[in-house]
C-alpha cells in the first residue's frame, strides 16, 4: 500500500511538472510517440517548392489533365488521422502525434496545389520507385520519401547541393558508384537514383534494425544519429522517438513529414483533393547510345519534342549524351525506340559539324562561318610539313589591296567586315571611325589580301620616294634590286618581302602603269584550264586556294558560291581556275623591265 502511494505521488508530481513519468524499469508510462509536441519543427525544403515552376514539367503539361479547381479546404481531426494511419498496410510504423498532425494540415491546407501536382508526377515516377524497392526487398511505403525530399521533381537542387528525386549529396552519390560530372549527373536519373536509394536505405536498416532510425539517418547521416543515441543513453535506445530531442532540428520533422506524406498520398480524396486524371499513358523503353549525340539531333530526325527527351532523361545536364566515352542509356517513348535503332546513323550524321567536339585544332583557326572544318587528327607530321612549305613558297605572291566600298542601305560595319573577311575593328581603324556607325552612301576603305601570279610581279622604281609609314601586317611590295650594273637585266625572281618594310604608296605614274599592264594582260593571256578538287575533311576555301595558287574569290566565282557563304562539305567537288601560262607572262615581264629601265635613266 505504501509503495502504491509512492508511485501515485510520483505520477502526480510528474504530471504537474510536465515530465513524462517512468517506472522503475525506465519504460515510459505515457506513449511518447503519441504525446510528443514540438512548436519549433523545421519543414523540409520540399515544402518551399514553387507550384508554378513544377507545373512547367513536360509530363504535367502533356500527359495529365490539370485539376483547374481544387475543392474547398477540408482538414481532418486528430482521431481521423490516427485511425486512417493505423489502417495503412505498411511494414514501417506510422504513429500519430501532434507533430505529424501539423505536417498533414500543412499538406492539406497551404500546400494543397503542391499535393495535386505530386499526385500527377507520382503516376509516372511512382512505378519506377516501386520497381526498384521491390528488387531490393524494401517496404513499398518508402516510395513516398521523394515527396518530402524533392516534391517528386528530378531537377530539384537543395541549398546544400543535394540533387535529384532522392536528394543525394555528390559525395554520397559517388560513394554509391553514381556518375556526377559536367555532362552526366545520375542523381537526376529516376531509375539509377531510385536503385541506389533503395540500396542505401537497406544498408542503413541493417545498421539500426529500425526503419524510423534508418529514415532519420538518410536525412542527417549515420554520424548524427549515432551521436543522438549516445546522448540519449546508449545503444539501448533503438527508436526515433526516444532520441527525438537529441537529433538536429530538421531531422526531428523528417520522420513526421514522411508519415504525413504517406497519409496525404493515400487519403487525398477525403480532403477535396481530386485524383489525378491521366490523359494518355506514357510507356517508355531504353536504347544504348555508343556515340556522342546531342538531344537536338534526336529531336530533329525522330520528330520528338526536345522537352520530352529532357523530361525522360534529366541526367544529361547539357542535352549531350557522351557515348564516345562509354555506352549510356537513353529513355524514349516505346514506339520511338525502334525508329531510333533504324535511324541511328542518320541521327549521328545530322548536323554533325555543328555539334562535333573538336579533337584537334590548328593554331589561328576560327570558329563560326569562317572556321575551318574539324581537322582530321590522323594528318601526319610530314603532311603538315609539306603544307607549311607550300604556304612559305606561295606567301610572296600575296599583296594587300585597298578597295573602296560604298555603304548600301541597311548595311553595318559587321556585315561589311564579314563580306570582305576582315574585322570590324580594322575597318574602323582604316577609316578613322570612332563610333563605328555608317550610313548609306558612305565610302569605306577596305584592305584585303589578294593572290597574284609570282611571274607577274614586277620591280618598278617610283619617281617619288615613299614616306615612312607604320609597318603593314603583310608587306607585299617586292624589294627592288640595287641600282648598280644595268648592262644586263637580271631575271626577275620573286622574293619574300620583309615584314619590317614600310608600306609603299602608289604615285600617279605607277598606278597608271599598273592599269595599262592589266588591260594588256587580259587581251594577250589565253584562258587558263580549270581543274577539279574534292574537298577533304578539315579543308576550307582559304586552304584550297593556297594549295592551288589561286584566290578564294576566284573559286567562289568558278563555283557560283556567294561571298557570304564560306561553308563547304567533305566530298564536295570544286572547280579550280588554272594558272596563267608562262609565255605571255615572260614577254610582259621583259617589256616591263625595259620600260622601267627607261624611267630609271
């Protein structure tokens, strides 16, 4: 009787002080998991998900009939929540308390629109979750863990850097063998992340042999759970609710939020949240990709919206499948998989130059319309050496020519620069333009490099000495021979001009001579024979012109190519204008020498 009074007194004191009384064995008289209360819980980040952003998901926009009008808000009572949770056919314990109740009310109240969207997304992703959980022999109620982790958004990224449906941190993902790099992030892959999440949860359960502790460790890590167990009194504490007060504040709300997610995803129809209506079912299959392919190539050839490819394959961060590294899985609508296999080569070659990764680049090459096509890496050093020798031999036949361009209506400096193959900065510098704006009718000086026949280069002395000017980029004026020994005119040999030689200015006399010579040449020179050149991989118009001793403009004119078009394709056949026969040129050179000699005397 005395012992009974003591126990009753202890009970009354405990109730008066708000403490949970315990018996001599240490077991709680009141069931803690049902009586716990916490006004400082922190909701998971998924509660902050913006519904508008989530609704941009391709699946929600094209496969689900949106619920335009949600019914009036309808919350339940604590008794209803507890009863319905107890009726769920789950292996994991789903107790009710005030913390769980607050999360249920948040889902059914302020976040009702989010619940409707998650129900729609779960109609597709839920099947993947259940399949991977069953493969590992895990409880299927874990399929609702992504509800509180990411709001079932495969592209969700937390403030801490966790990503994907299951919110893996990069270190954890790599520890589980997942690939995370600039192009591929398997944390966003619904299938791969679900498989690894099931395996990771299984490892945690094997450590704690309690699902509530395993789920808590999934959120804050095993280290924090072990620390909470030690603070709560040691290894004997094997329940989440027993170590609740020693866990991080966010983890305290994690397990209650998981229980609330199970409730709302199963009992939403009791609270005026209409079931999701799927307009058409999405059935998918996979193909193995062994080449580097861009999503746009697949979309163009198979006529699939690129947004659908992105939705089915969120793990490819830049719309690129780097299959040249190792084979990757591509998810497509089932009816398109056979089309892909039949059109794979066409897909790989579609706009291949635009999406190609350059494996070898020559110094000085440019990208864009004027860039050289991707150079074949198999070009040997000897071939490069021969090409360099050819460039050295033909460089002497290039000269800078000043042209006058009259600005047409609607033209700007960039268009003009592109037309002549020069930079806009140079045009402004040549014409002393500060602002870089031009108007119709303006005359602009353009300096372009043109190729001339080496045998047609003459040595003519100017009667007026050229004033010293700044060195030109590529001096084209041939160096005159010394004035001594005029008895025997030596043969004219083209010499490479020094880059330090100042640019010479043409006097009226030399200009007139040049024009007369040009007219004579046109009359006397016979037509040159044309040849055919097959474009190789990596070649450009400029390189082909250098190789055959002609100009880019001449090749364009012979093949009807526009000035603004610089793109050529491997295998394309081009007509190459031939060189001028040597006989006419020699006679012209001799007559020029005599004329220049008279002037010199």
